[in-house]
C-alpha cells in the first residue's frame, strides 16, 4: 500500500514539475472523445449495409444447400428455394395513451362511467448518414421457407433422396412435405 502511495506521489510530482505532460494528456483525452464519436457512425453504416432482400436471402440459402447436397451426392446439383413472403421489418415506436373520465359539476364521476380513450402510435425517426429521415429498425424478420426443390445426380434413388431430404429438413427446420428431391432427367 505504501509502495503505491510512493509511486503515485512520484508521478504527481513529475507532472507538477512538467506542465507539458498535462497538455499532452488533455490532447490525448480530446482525441479519444473525438474518436469515440466517429467510430459508432462507421459501425452503424456497416449495419445498415447488411440489409438483405428476400431474393438475396433465397439465393444465399440455395447456394448453401447446393454446396451441402453436392458434398452428399458428389455430382451436379440445382436447388430452388421458394419463400412465403418478403423480409419483414419491425420498427421502434412510441405509444401515447389518453383516458378522460366525464364528471358532473360536483366533481363526482357520472353513474354511466362515460369515458373517452385514445391512443396514438408514432414511429421513432432517425437521420441516416445523408441526413434523410428514416424509421428506426429494431429487427428484420427473414421470410419462412415455403418449399425446396433439389435436382441432383442420383436423386431418383430412394436412399439418396432420403438422405438429401433429411439434410435439408434438418438444416432448415422444415417438414419433409416441403422438400422434393429428384434425379436429373437428362445427362
């Protein structure tokens, strides 16, 4: 404990004898504050660029499934994925509720309990990098997969078809009724 006090005392004495150190520490502090205000903007920009359309989502899944099935069957593979809808966005909102009770002139509530309720919902609006006002997105909900068709070498074989179907239903967590596997019709 005494060693810490001695070290702290030596450091403070050194700083007092060299006021330039205080100026340098102050400039470093200002630079860190400036950097902290710049860095989140860059992170936000990359997050906004990560938006994906339903079509891009389907193509990404098709590519991943093609690669996986190709590893299973060892031949040519073509995969088609259909989606139930587009990407759904959930926006931040504020809800303002008002409730007014009607009272008689004596300050008593009327016997019929007449009251007026109202609510107002507004989306939270922010400015993007270009200054354009946009709603604040809380999350993106990717569409559900409606069906998958796989055309692959050996797909007409029941054993191969079963293995490929099992792989797809497991990977996508969809029922077997939404997957159809077939072999190639021509070589």
